C-alpha cells in the first residue's frame, strides 16, 4: 500500500465519520440543518468517490460535471443552500434573497 492510497482512505473515512456524526445529531436533536449538512457531506463524498473511480468506475467521466457525478454536484449545491438557509436563518436576515427562499420553501 502506498502513501497516497492511505491518505485517500483517511480523507474518505473522515468524511464518512463526519456524515455519520451529523446524522446522529439530526436524529438526536431533530434540527433539519443537520440533515441538510449530512446530505451535503454524503453527496460530496459520493461525488469524490465516483470521480476518483473508487466506486462505480463505469460512471466516472473526464468531465466531473457530466452524468451521475454532475447530478451529485447539483445535490451537493442544493444541500449546501438548504444548510445555509436553515443554519444561518437567512430567510429572515437577508431580504434580497426573497425569490431564492420562496423557491427553496416549495421543495
């Protein structure tokens, strides 16, 4: 085993542990910002794993924004926006984001 593979394993493991911890916090506290953050970390981890061809290598493309990795990028962005909206409470503190928040409240 080379050093690069070991470091990738530590990185993937740290992201996995963070996702599990945030999921635990969500189930314990019932705060939906933790669920959005869990989705952000999980979809980001899946995107990195597919892009690095660790899992589902047949879906990895040269362009990380095409196919399934591209869908995961959109999922990461959606979860990041939801986390930002819920955790930072931007729907009441930022007036200029009214259209943005109206769209997110419908989903």
